[in-house]
DNA sequence: TCTCATATAACTTTATATGTTACATGATGG
DNA sequence: CCATCATGTAACATATAAAGTTATATGAGA
C-alpha cells in the first residue's frame, strides 16, 4: 500500500523554515522538497487555517512561521492535516451482519485502537522545537566549522 | 487511503471454517465473504505454506483447517500473510541526505515503531480459539434456541 | 499596470488493493 | 479413460487514493 507521507513532508517544510527567517515561496520550498509548488500550498493550507503559518501574496510574499515551536507538537501538526487514518489495515466491513465478522472486528478494533492511541500519544510528546534542536545537533556534528548552510 | 483488509478477511474465513468440519471449496468461502474464489485462494496460499490449512483438489476437495486454534494467534496469521505494512503513514524518503529530513524521520520512526510493536504484541495475545469462543458467545446470546446456523 | 506570489479547481499520473478471466494441473467417480 | 470438480497461477481489468501538473483567478507590491 502506498503510504501517506504528508506528515513527513510538512514537518520537513516547517523545520526548514525554522532554520532561517522567512518568508519562503512555495517554489523555494518545493525545490527543497523535490516536489511541486501546488503540493506545498496544499499541505500548508491546513496549517494556515489553524494559524501555525501565514501566507502573503505578491512581491516578497510567501510562507512564514507563525507559531511557538516549543508549543506545537507533531500531534498538532497531524491534526492540522485533517487527522488522516494512521493504520494501513482495517476491517473488511464495518457493520457486518455476520457474527463471525463481528467477533473478528471486535478483536482487531481493540488492537488497532490501542496502537493508534499510542502513536498519537508519542506524537504529542515531541515538539517542533525538539525536532529543530535535533537537526542542529546533527548539523553540528557533521559540519563543526559552521552551521549556516545545509544540504537539502 | 484504501485500507488493506486481508487480515480481516482471512480471519473471517478461518473462523467460519472452525464452526464445522471441512473441507470448504473456494467458491463456498467466496460466497460467504462476498468475493471471488480466486481471492480466497490468494489469501489462503500463505496460510497453506505455513501449514495452518490444507487444500485438496478434485471431488470432495477444498480447504481444511490443519492447526490447533488455541496455538495460532492473530499475529501468526498476520505473518502468514507476509507481514504487510501496518501503518498508513511513512517517511517521504527513507535515506535522505537532508539533515532536516533525517531529524524528522528519526522522530517519526520512533513513534511508528512503538505503535507497530504494540499492535503486533496485541495481535499476539489473541488466539483463533479465543475469537471462535467469542463468536459462539455472540451466537448464543442472539439465538439461544440453537447454534447450528448463522447469518453470513 | 506589470510582475510576483498565493488560491484553487480540474486534470493526469502512479501505485496498489481487489476483482475477473483463462487456462493448467491434479484428484475423484463413473 | 475420461468427464467433472477443485485448486494453482498468470494475466488482465477495475477502483481508489496519493501525488504531481496545468490553468486560471486573485491580490499585493514595485
């Protein structure tokens, strides 16, 4: 199954933005992400509605961070994307008349629910700031002489 | 994203088979599952290789359970299906040169891994026999006067 | 008013789960 | 033996959704 990588993508964008003051055009971000500007606008739209980023049109426009990185968790970002389903597996039918299937669904649902809850909880423990710090640490150990530039 | 329902489907088949002695033809099972016989053969192939079911050709042939239901867990069945990926989300790129993406991946991977581990652990706690017992309990409370037939 | 940049709808591409058809193989019963 | 039944499997078709692309509208500077 093709795996949704919007969360991974959005975090990538946000972290890039956190390394230097904005604004960043969709085209710039798209190049860094090796994708299309429209894709960037699409995944950023949810974040804008919630106020994590702002967008400006025209000359000197683009995307700007508008949140406290230490207060936004990966869970928050996930929710801003519309809380897409986390699991690649599901029940064959959700409200089956077949009692066998009901028994199967009940068992699977419990396991699925627990796993989802744990994942959301873990995402809620990590802030964007923690990610940014981790990035800078990686940058430091790779290029001890400076940290103004980094490969995309 | 479309969710994989092979596990749900296989369990459904196995539980149906557990309610009465076999063998069952792919066509019979397909009707009960509202799908195609070839689909049944496809999802049963993995189980046969591991020895959870047997298949016989020709007259009187079909699929037969060949395992101790109390010893086979949902995790075992999942593995027999080839251990398909459990999560609907993944990293944009797995081995990125970008340090930002490495930081993102590291954080997500940890959360993803923990959730997968929990899910597998939960699946490992449930045996086919437990599911079968649960089914019979549901059947009993719905049709107290007998338990030879059930809706599909 | 020209250029830049976002906003968004519509469309295309790609991946993959699922469904279907066709034919081969082997087992059983007459 | 040979007709029938059933699995085994490859090949093809369909459905759905993620991701990419194109086109056009809108608004903000210079």
